[in-house]
């Protein structure tokens, strides 16, 4: 760099950076999500940010969305170090684009150390090489849970997922939401029953999955471009538009299966869907929190059964705020045995960005401190330190102001950071073991004995 050249220190496009108030909101939401996950027995794990490219491409290839990379080429003086390690500079690796494929590799690597069904949660950052735009990032945090079993996995695990989603979003208090449930076997079974060729089903599911983005007319056009007859395309549109209550849709699906040929997979999908819905109800999820939506397909290749998408009512343009589903073969790709799983994912970084912009969420105060002990005079600093520690030991978050400045400036500093209380101790207060407690929210100021200060702050914090 030539002398005088300026360094470009702007954030790389698509890689988010948080102010303290935003990061505190993220941590607050992570804590809620973690508590709900753990209440259902999910345990935390961590997988590498970087995986072998062949692992990430094993199933559900993300194509251009993978951020590629290779092992760094070491300088000549460290060449022997690389040779000794057995690593090669040309070994293709990439940043993980989700948590599910790395989970499958993780299970394969630790098969004999885990207990099954294995229920894990992970709240790490993932990376996608997509075009950065509003609400879309190249690096973002996903909060995932999955349950994986050997050979068989009860459909009641599928039923648990809407219960978990409901608890999380009710705790966050973001308004009314709807968990839309479907089963991929219902879709593939219907496609087969109306004569869609096996090799066309995958592309049909991908097209159906774009319905909300492109509309019915474009979906029909795209189906016909794939070689689907106009009559078949219309049958698909009519099918995914079937509506009504949960029980009405199940009845319509059963009736439809009675009047079509080759409906074995369709009937299996309907039976699974019925079992999941019964489980959701038994778990106490309110009827207005879930529905059956036959247009929900989930585009990733590895989903094979139940699929979910969650919509925030009144803010449908935000897209799905939590999604997932069941897969049968993902882990088996690495182990060669049947290991079914089911999971959901919350793209938390994207969700926070969208909800803040929509005014549904607000950032938190810039600091977790609830009290500032102001600096009235330097010779009283030992008293300020003792009072600060006394408050902390009572479970109160405290900032001690070490810099002496005008009292009004100290109040402004506390208020700017969202600190509610200031503790004021001058010579007279110190001599009588008292303090003045100022509530910056109400402007009220009261005199409190130092011995009672912690309890007074706690009492007023409830306010």
C-alpha cells in the first residue's frame, strides 16, 4: 500500500455487523430459543465452519450458493509442515451453507459416541454465496434442532416441531403466526397418480415451491415448460389450492385418493399427515396456530415427508420465519444405513433484520447495566466501588463512573445507554450512609439508606 492511501474499512457486502443494542437483542432471542429447545431435551453441539466440499455436495447441492475455498498454500519455509500433516493445498473445502448437512457428517463421525434418537440444537453462523440485499446475508446465524434415529423415527417427533415453534414465537411475542404443514409424500403421490413421470417430479416440486413468489399463472407456465401437459398442470394447481379446516382438507385428500389410480404413496402421505396433526393437537398447540397447506414443498432435495413453513400473519411478505421437515436418506449418504431425521431452522439474523424494519421488534438498551453509580468527587471512589459491588452481589448490573464530570453530563450518559437509575453519593450522603436514587425514566429522586439500596432498586426495576 502506497503511503497516504486510505484503508477501506467498510463491512464486506452481505456480512452483518451489530451495534450493542442489536447484539443484545440477538442474545436475548437466542436465550429464549435455547430455553425452549432444552425444555424438549435437545442438547447443544458445534460443527466446523468449514467442511469438505464433497460433504456439502452429498445431498441438496446448493450450487452457486456455496462459498468455496481451499487449504491455504503455505510459504516455502513451512512446506515441510504441510507435507507432514498430510493436507494438500488443492483439497476442496467450503463454508457450511446450513446446519443439517454438517449434522449428517457429524453423526457419521461420532456414530459410536452418540445415543439415538439423537436430539441436538445448534445456533451457529452459516455462509451462502448469494447476492447480498435487504434482509439477505452471506453470513447469518441459524438456530436449528434435529432428531435423528437409526432405522425408525416416530412421527411424534414431527408433531413436536410445531409445538416448539409455537412456544418460541409466543415467548418472543411477535404477533399472530401460522405454521403451515404438508407432507412431500402427499405431493409426490398426487403427481404420480395424475401421470407425472418419475423423472419430472423433482422439478415439479421445485416449481410448486415458488407459488407464493411467482403466482399461479407463472407456476402453470413453468410446469408446461418442463413438459407437463396443460391438463396435468391445471390438476396440480387445483390440488395445491385445496383449502378448508385441517379436518376438511384431510377428508378431501382421502376422497381424492379413492378416485385416482396409483395412490399408494398419496395414501401413505395422508396417513402420516393425519398422525402428525393428531400429535400436534395432543401437545396442546392451539388450532389457530397451524394449518395444512398443500403448496408447501420445501425445495431442498433431502426432504421426504413432513414439511413446515411459518408465516407471520399480516406480514406475509417477510416470507417463512421458521421452516424444516423430515428426511430419510441424508445421514445414510455417509453411512449406508437408514437414519431418518426431522428438524426445523430459524434464520435468526434474517428474522431480526426483517422484524426490526417492520417495527415488530425493537432493539434493547445499549448496555445491560441497570444502575450507574455517578462520580461526585474523586476522594469518595472507595465508597463508590464498595456500593457498586454490593449492588452486583445482589444481582444488579452496575456501571461505576470513574471519570468526574458535571452531574447533568453523567445523567445524559446514563440515559443515552438506557440505564434507568443513577446512584448519587456526595460527602453528606457518605457521612450518613445514605444515597440519592434517581429514576431517569420518571425523573423521581428519593433518599435511600445504603443498606437498603439494593432492595429499593429491585423494587423499582419491577416498575
